[in-house]
C-alpha cells in the first residue's frame, strides 16, 4: 500500500475495468469493494457512485505496471510518471490491474482524460495469500482512487505509509472490510456532497 498523492474528486461516475488473466478470485473482491464504497456513500447521503464493472481476461503488462507503480512508493519524486500506453489500451475510467508479480499495490490519479489506474500485487505470496488481506488491499486502493489519503490507525482501512501499517494488518479469519474514520467520511461528503451531479 502506498502513500497516494491526493486526487481530485470525480466529476462523473467512473466506469470500472478489471484486467486479470484467467480465473482470478480477486475479480469478485473488486465487486465487493465497489459495493462497500457505494454503500458508504449512500449512508453519507452522497449522490456520487462508482459505476459499472467490466472484467477483461487478458495478460497483465506486469513490467510496465511495476515500473509505473514504483513512483508511488516512498518519498514523493519531483517528476510525475507518464502512464505507459500498455496500461491505457483498455476502456474504462478506473482501470484495476490484478497482477501476479510482487510489487507494492498502488493507486494513481496521473492519467490522461482523468482516468485512474490501480495496480494490485500478486496474490500467491504473503501477505496477499492470507485470509481477508486481498479484500482490504483492493478496497483500500479504491479509497485512494476516490480521493482518500492515509491515516495512522491500524484499526482502519486507510492506514498506511508513512505510518507502520502494512497489508498484513488486514488479516482476519472472517471476511470483513475494516472501517473508515469519521474524518474520512466527512472528507468524502465534502468531495461528493448530496447535490453531487456528473458534469
């Protein structure tokens, strides 16, 4: 999980494209994560919603995904990266790549036409192969993609760098998404108020 730079609020309900090669149980977890955020927004009285999900079965450009995502790890760098064309050839406003290699999962707002890219680390090794971790990592990164940053509370979904929170903190034998803070709810409502309309 990376320290995601702040992104601007969506001005449309973003369509979501999930790219995964072959049968991947994390595709269903993306659906759960989108439902979590949309239910949260309903509960806040916001009119903003994440849009429909389309799944595409094709190879993930792992090398480009890792290189693009590396900019979001560690201290901020002065030059923003350009998203490789290989990551932009699929349709959708919010593109989620379910990778197979080891890299730090990330969310990016620096993409042409206001699109955003999420890269999710491969699920074969720890901690991603532990119960409930992938569910919360995916939900966490979508939280960045709609505008939330990190906090320092390991009991909360959006905990992350520079705090010593790590994806392993999401481990649970029960399928559940960690909560978000009251301040984060207020931030979401400020970005996406009850009178929010696509424009």
